[in-house]
C-alpha cells in the first residue's frame, strides 16, 4: 500500500504555499488590472483580464511547482527497472533506491546538476501551466456565473464549478504533463532527453501520438475532487476573512 504514496511528503508539505501563491497572484493581478482600467479594484474583471491574470499565475507557479514535481517524480520512479541495450549504468543499480527521501533527493540533484537540474522540465511545466491555468480559472468563473446569475454562488455551486474547471484543465494539460514527467524522471539513472523538444520528438517517434494522452482519464478524474476542494476552501476562506473584517470594523 505504501507504494501508492511514494513521493507524497514533499508535495504535501508545499501544497499550502503553492496554492496560496497561485490563487493570491491570480486574484491580486485581477484587482490590479481592474484598478488600472476602471479605477475600481473590486469591479468584476473582463475575460481578457482574467486570461492575463491566469497567465501571470501560470508563470509564477513554475518557480515553486517545478522543484516540487521533480522531487516527487524522482522518488516515485527511482526503483523502477530500466532496461536498454548497450547502456552501462555506473552511478546506481536499477531496482534499488537512489534517494533516501525528499530532502536527500533535492540536495543530491542540486549537488550533481545544479539549479538547472532542480528546474529540469521547467519549459514543459510552463507550457503546461500557462494554458492550464487559463482553462482552470476562466471555466470556473464562467460556470459559476452560469449556475448563479445573481453573482453569489453557494458552496455547492462553487464545488461543482471548481470540479468541472479542474477536469477541463487537467484533461487538456495532459500532453505537456506527460512530457514534463518524462523529463523529470529522466536522470535518475541516465539522461535520455536533451530538452523539451527532444523529448516530444523521441516520444512521438517511439510511441506515436497516443503517448501524449496517457493518463488523461486519471488526470481528469483526479482534477475534479482536488479542484472542487481547492476552490471551495478558497471561497469559504475569503468569506470568513471578509466577515471577520466587517465585525472588527463594526
């Protein structure tokens, strides 16, 4: 059973910071754009403002998300056997752990590969997250508006809209998620890919177009409950803080 939870500790420890940064950057960028365009930060943002805020959130998320994903994937993949003709694996023996834990993994990659190693797959992550967050926040806002035209969605509407947005976002982000994961898993025993483009080309040549859609069902199914909980927690937290501020002032 423990095998299903490999690499969980590092993402678990960092998810609060990661989510806070992403949602904070998104909402504050929206407020800044509303202030810039209309002189009122509380004004409902236009679609273009929402898209721009999503792009900014996607860019910022790469700085935090890439090292976390790298450690998670290295820990998950390190004991998988690697078989390839005429390849001598000097540093480690496949089938035995390379890293003792997340901190050891991070420190080892940093020592051997430097900052570039920690941010291996950053380009693929950027290509995944920038459009991914556009297809995350925009469908959420659109679905909320559609369910509750009065502009005050109830918890169930937030939960449902968040789930739909998560399924859409993760489903469409799967091709670049595959590339990112392959790049980050690469390097436990040897470096097979030279970069993002090389990974795309090799993957397509060896396994065809279908390789980029591996795990799309799992991603979409996973995206629903995680995003439902994320948006619900975000909206309820905002309401609670606004209520506390109102009570304090009164």
